[in-house]
C-alpha cells in the first residue's frame, strides 16, 4: 500500500526550532539561577554582616578625614610659653593621688620641651587651716622636663609615709580645706606672662569651709579674671565631698569643672594651642 511520506512545512520546522531554543534558554536560566535560589537564606543571613561592614567602612572613612583635618590644623599651630599656677590639696586623703599629678606634669613638660618652649610653674599647696602650714609655696621657672625635678621631689616628700606620720596630727583626713587661704595667695600671685598664657588648676577633693564658701566663690571669680582659663580638678577619694557638691562650687564661681579620673593637662592642650595662619 502506498504510504505518503510525512512532510514538514517551513512553519512547523520554525516552531520546533523556536520551542527548542526556548526550552534550552529555560534550562540554562534554571541552571544558572539555581544557586541563587538555594542561597537565598544564606544571603539573608549575611545581610547584617554586609551592613556592619558598610558601617565600619564609613566610620573608618570619617576617622581618616578627621585625621587629615587634625594634621592640617597641627601645621598651623603655634605653641607659646606657658605659665601654670597649681593649687593642690596636700592633706592625707589626697596625698596618694599626687603620683597622678606628677605623671601629668612630666607629660606636659615633655610636650613643651620638644617644641623649645618654657613652662613657668608655681605650685601652691594647701591643707587644713588649723595645720602648722596651711599653705606651702614652690615658685619656679622651668625650661624642659629635667628642671621639674624640684617639683617632683616636693611631691614625693608630701606623699611619703614619713611626711604623713610626722604631720598626722596636723593634717586633716576629711572635711573642708583651707582653700580660701590658698586663693588669697593666688590672687596676689605675680604673673610673668600675658593673660592669654596663664592657666590655673585647683586640685581638690573637698570644698571650702561653710563660712568661707562665699569668700571662695568670690576669690575664684576674681582669679579667673586674671588668667586665660581656671579649672577645678576634682578627685574622688575615700573621704572626698560628694561630686555634686564639688560641681556646685565650680558652677557658682564660673570656673570649668574637670571630673575625677579625667586628665587636666588635656585642657591645656585644648586651650593653649593658638592657631596662626601661615603666610
């Protein structure tokens, strides 16, 4: 029997080719997309890490820009000679903290010495008004860290066991201090440098006598008018006055309060660096 051969039209061949192409494309797309579908959960889990990376990158970029700004500012900074007047409580309660004072003085002197500048330092020590020596003065002009040896020796002597034992009956362990007497001497201090280069730091752990509070406030205000900056550096000790009371004394006198544990020499770096424009 005659059986006609099947014939294919051009449209049929084209349709098959088109279908085959579409099927091939679908298979390829499926194979390529499969890892993405399989890792969709992993991608969601890694999203916080990506966000943290972006955040750290932005922080690093901000710090880099700040560093560049500080470097540019440092090129325009001119360090002048410095005059410091330190009023320091030398009672038993505060003596153990004098090593921190010495450390910061060494750091400050080293910084100024590297820049070839001088530090005029006056140390005024005060205790209780009933002690044998309510105030002790040590005035000296120093140029470089080595010249601070006399100050360091005095601080070592004050915080030594021998000094504390010899003066145990004369040094109060707690309660108000003779700060008003120290301020009287500070207000009559002879300054050798211009006002813009003068800085006063009152190191204390207790406030004035109640009957001398108004006197202390007025004298602190008067002293602040003679200098570039006056700071009240509070140190919390076993017998110190409450921090709130220490802050009140600084606020009432219009001075800057430095909290316990904070560096007081950093305040000098922030205030004594005078930017000057280069030609």
